[in-house]
C-alpha cells in the first residue's frame, strides 16, 4: 500500500526514499574520496562505475524477468549518461563533495525548468522569483573569491548537471524505467572505456580506488536506482522532487565528517539560495497542477 491512511507515505516508502537519497549523496563522497587521495584517475573511475553499474542492473533485471517491459535503445540517453558520469568524475578532482553536489543538483533542476519553459509551461511570479534566487545563488557560489570553487571544476559539474537533466527528460514516461536504465548503463560503458583508452597514458588505479568505483557503480548507483524506483511507487511527483533537495545537504555533511571538508559561509549562503529557490519553483508548479486539475473537474461537472 503506497500511502498510509493519513495520506503520508507508508513506512517502507519513507525508508526506501531515505536510503536512495543517502546512496545518491554517497556517489559524491565516494568519487571525491577516490580522487582526493589519488587512488584512481577520473576516466578509470567513470569506466568502472558504469561497467559495475551495468552488470548490477542487468542482474537485477534478469532476476525480475517477466516484470520488465522491453524498451527501445536510446543512444542519446546513453550518451548523456556517459557525459554526466565523465564530467562528474573530472569535476571532483577539484571540488569538495558538498559544493559539487550543490552545483550538480542545481544545474539538473535549472535544465528541467528550462525545458518546461520551452515546452510552453506557464510559470507563476513566485516561480520566477525562485528561478532568480537559484541563479543568484549560483552566481554567488562561483564568483571570484578566496572560497570560490575552482572554475574548471564548477564548469564541469554544471555540464554534468545539464547532461543528467537531459537524461532525466529523455526517461520521463518510460514504461519500465529500471529496464531502460540498465540498457543505458550498458550502452554508456563502452563510451567510458573509449575515453579511458584515449587517456591510457595518464591512467592509474589502486585496489582501493577500484573498490570505491565498484561501490559507486554497483551499490550507490545500480542498487540506488532500484531502491529509488521502489520508493517512487509511493511518492507523488512533488514529494519525489522535494526530497531530492536533501542530497546536496547529505553530501556536504558527509564531506565534513568523512573527508574533513569545511562548510564555508559562501557554501551555506549559496545552498540556502539555490535550494530555497528550487523549492519555490516546485511549490508553484505543484499548486499550478492542482489548480489545473480542479479547473478540469469543474469543467467536467
């Protein structure tokens, strides 16, 4: 049963959601940990992450045989997945876990909001205020200063966010999102291997680095998506979007406790602006959808 009688998500939905958010935040921590200590290069981390994720998802889909729906190969989605993983890894050569997760999440949401505008979606004034607040938070975060993130790292993570946003848009409405995700991982893996081959002279990997990459691919990506899709069965679209606001915060606190990173006033202020702005947009869109449904019901009556 997706929801309890009071309209709130059932306990298993809450647990699945919490586990998925921790898994997604852990991807930032695992990648930053591996690259910060130079246990593996960024290209190899990307390749191993995608290969191990593809193998894990293929195993899950096989175990769930008969429940998945065949999906048409989407090479653009696979390319966007590869771009996300690659840019993500190289960005974490210079970014802290919290800063990287914040830039990534913000870029994803701005990309999806922009797609909504392009599709003719009407935004209320409060939504425009939220977008302005989000952009202002981005500008403040990356503006020159002692505590500003590395420009190249910020640009790479923003590109990763745009790629992930496009990937997410491509997957909307999929009849079998888990099967589609497994196929996209499988098609993206050779792209990552080609990048690793191109940068072979700079490659290096210790057992620790390989283990971190496999954990990121098989567990926090592969199993993370399985858990997330299970959680989505009990979440409304608004709740699903809102809970993802926790990912940058989990990554930031994880970076403090596990990687000895610091939360600077700049990061704290930018986080409040970016996440607050996104929350305003999500709230406005949810109210707009509710009003539209009410209007359709009144018309039908």
